């Protein structure tokens, strides 16, 4: 399982998953394994973008948990959970800096 940290937008969470995928699988493998992993990632990414757009949550804060396994070096996604959050201010704290001179 891979889980992103909370990001300001779900789109940003998808980007974090993308960076993780390329750093973990795509950069280390070569040949057919690399291409099969990329095809699986591309299909998953398309589904994530389509679903979040359909639900209208792309610009809301979010985090993604990705469940996957590796078979013969190939990345195989099983499912993804997208947690969506409403960010709203809960208060304001002002800090004044004074000089002692």
C-alpha cells in the first residue's frame, strides 16, 4: 500500500502518486516489465482523473491510498481510495515582531 500525505487538491495527490510510481517502478525496470507497469499506471491514472472530475472533487483537499501488488516485477494496481476534505479556516493567530532597539 502507498498513501499520499494530505494535499491541497486531489489533483495534487494524483501527481504525488504519479511521482511515486515513476520513482519506484518505471526508473528501475527495463523492457516489457517497464512497459506493462506503465500501461497499468496509465489506466489507473485515467480512472482517477475521470472519477474525481465526475464527482467534482478535483480542487478539494485530498489524500489517496493505493493498494497494489507486484507480479514478476510488474506494478499491478488493485484499488485506490480517495479521501476528500473540506478545508476551512478555524481561526486566526497574529504574531507581531517588535524590535528591542
